């Protein structure tokens, strides 16, 4: 029952397991329309953030007859940061070319124009969305067209990854987490090390974070080849974190379906840390699914987090 039924829908109405959005409606016909629009808006925001290489943590909508307030909590990946930095570099080159002080010889102008051409070519081939990086303007335009310009839309964006150990308020908690990081120093040379620890520090402190970790896993499996190496690191890190006193997570469960390490046949792999009581209705369980497309085919992910 725990695996076949969505645990969030199954537990709605029991002990703080409520719908994430709020509406002001007159009758049930309006409510059904608002729920449909809410699902469509959330799907669009999820796809929009995924195209910009941003991991969505949670999205909450508060709607009235006049306005629509959207609260989005997201995580910036290293790939999106590299693209933003390259766009800033293009803008700097444009400014340097326009200034008279920098233009002393033709060789310098040719060099800068050549760098500009290569950067633009790189962005146009890989990331077509970053030609004009007006992130919020694109979001607002699409949402106003969807609502037929009948509502005042307010979008509040909150970034989660300012730096590591930000989520820990006490010094004792940060010191304990540093000790956990020291125990995992064998994996420090891996590319996913810092980003994975940063996401796990958010998962420990923020509720309803199954979506964030499922999207991160999907992104990592689409990029890397050594899947079992990454899963061993994840299991060891979760064992150390769940045993610690500062985490409110009681259990973590993961099911992956796909060709792990490029094997000829797809298999299911289970990763269970702690206790995840899916049969008891009173237990608070956060659930999420995601799909990644890689050179070895598609991978499916199911994540359960018991709080």
C-alpha cells in the first residue's frame, strides 16, 4: 500500500498533511477551477526552473479574487552559476569595447570580439534560454497570459544555497556537521561532494524537501557514469546524519530503476536508511518522483522522507 499509493494524497487531512495552497472561493465550481489552474502553474514553474538548471524545493500559491501570490523556494546548481558568469563576462566585454580608454589598438578589439563570438556560440548551442537572462520577466509574462490578465501576480523567490553551514544556527550543530564531513573526506575529490552535502544540510532543516533531493539525484545520474560510487557516498552520509541529534528526519527511502553503471539490463535498487513507516497513517511522509535522461537510458526515482 505504501508503494502503490501516493502517500501525500493518502494522508491528506491527517496531522498537518494538508494541501500546500490556499484559495478564497464562493462555490465548489470555482474551487475545482482553482485547483486545476494551481496544478498547471506548478507544472510550468517546475519545467521553467528545470530548464534553467535550478532545483525546485517547494512552491506555494495563495489565491484570491484579485491577486495571485506565488512563493518559490529553490536551489541554484553549479551549472546554472557557470552560465550566469559567462553572461556577465559578455556584458563586461561589451562595456570595455564601448569605452574609448580601452581602445588603443586594433589587436585588442579583435581579441575581445573573438572571445565574445566564442562565448555567444557556446551559449546558443547549449543553452538557448540564456540569450536574454530576464528570469522574472519571462515568468510573469507567461503567467499573465495564462490568467488572461485578470489577476495581480506577485512572485517571491527565495534562494537556499548562500553558503554551507548557513542552516545551522547553533555552533554545536555546525561543529557536529563538520565532524560528519571529516568522516566523508575519502569522497572529497568527487565533483558532487560539496553540492550533495549542501543539499543534505537543507534537507535536515527544511520540511517537505523530497522534491529537492529527487531532482538533484536525477541531475547527477544524467551527468555521471559511476552511479554505485555516488550511491555509496549518499548512504554513508545519510547514516551519519540521521543518527545525529540535530536532524529531524527519522528515515529515508529511495528506489531507482534503470541501467546502473551502464549494465545491459535495467534493475531496481533500494536504499533504506532509518525507519519509514508507510502503513501507519499518522506518520508524516514526504514523497516525490523524478526522471533523468542519460546516455544509458532513462532512470526513474522515488523518494520517501519520514519526519
